[in-house]
């Protein structure tokens, strides 16, 4: 465990079965400022379901912004697709599906189980996903109770989802990342694993961010999602940037999304509980990452 300005950071916390090496990093707010129980944000990294890590700069910056504003943050790793050689350019030796989704749901279970230990509010858990992680975050929120995709006992509700440049309709573009390869019917897997197959009026509120200049995941994926959210009456907000490349963070030269994300979380996961006057509203402007 390490500390940064009163924040507790717990690295490499196991949350899966004993035979799994993936872990999470937990960031807990300064108790002198934030009384709790804390609303929670689970951060799911990107990387085409084949690479990426919870401790990359982009995830650390998100955690820093959120924890300094009173949210308990859990940045997770999950099962990745394995290849015989170069990622995406060699044969798949092990598919990430469905373990990648199951791992996100296990993170929900784990956070709920730690509510008393870490002063968390299990009724106020948000998911924040980026790229492939946005796909997993949204799919997790849409498939609670699904007869095939929900393998856990018990309901672990998601208050809202922050969705950065994700894949909404896997059948359209999932094959280029070899999603579902080594399964008997990869096309059927991509249909089942597509958020577009599960979106419904009961979906949680969603904040969508994407860029028209994205050449990795076309902005059309998010525009399609936004159109369907509007048609279904699901509460949502969006920020479509003009020139940002794929992989932009919560703050960059292309746009500062911190105020909008924090406002969205406060509205739908609920505002953090302040310990003393003046604790809330100090948005992060530091460059130095948590360590």
C-alpha cells in the first residue's frame, strides 16, 4: 500500500480465483475530506482484448481525477486473448471470451464484498471503460441475469457507465481483432457479445465519448449507440471530439472531459459524502501520477 496526499493506493489486489494472475489496483479517497461510504468507479482498460494494463498512464490519470474528487476507484486487469506470436498478426492460442466479461462481473462482486472493509457503497457502482474496456463495461451493465452471460449468483447493479470510444456492434468490426476466434462459431460469439444485441430501455445511464478522427474504432459505433439510446429513452450524455486520435484520456490537448465526467457520475452514481466543509470540488490539475 502507498499514500499520495492522503489517498490510499493498494496495488495488485487479487480478486479472481487463486489460479488467476490478474489483479486490480484500488484507490481510496482521503478520509479527512471524504467521509463515505464512497461511491465506486471500476475502470476497465482498453487494448483490443489482447493487450493493455490497469497501471498504464491513462488509467492512473482517470483514477487520480476520480479519487481526488471522492470516488473509490478500482482499476482492473482481465483475461486477454493470447497469440502464438505477434498480437493480432499470428494465430490465436487462447480466446479471452468469455473470461474477459466474467472478470468484469467478478470485479463487481469483489467490490460489493469489500464494502465494509473499504467504506464503499455497493449500491453506487459505476463502470468506466476505454475502447475494448468500454465494450466490456457496457456489456457487463446490460447482461445482469442473462441466462448465458451472467455466471455469478446474486445481482450486482451498475449505476451508470462511462464509455470512451468503445465497440457497440461487434459483428461489424469485431473480426479484425479476432474476437471469438477458436470458438466453434466466431460470428455467433460476436453477436452474443455485442452490446447492440442487449441494449434495452432498462439500461443504466451512459456517458459516451468518441472522436470523429478515430481510425481504430469508427465514431459511427458510438453514433449508432447514441441513436439507439435516444430511441429507447435511456438517459445519456455525449462528447464527440473532432480531431483526437483513438485512445485519448480524460484530459488532453483535444479536450478536457473531467468536468463532464464528474458531473455525470455525481448525477447518476451520486455525489461523494464530504467529511468537512470545502472538501468537494477540488478537481485534479496535477501532472504527477499516483504511485
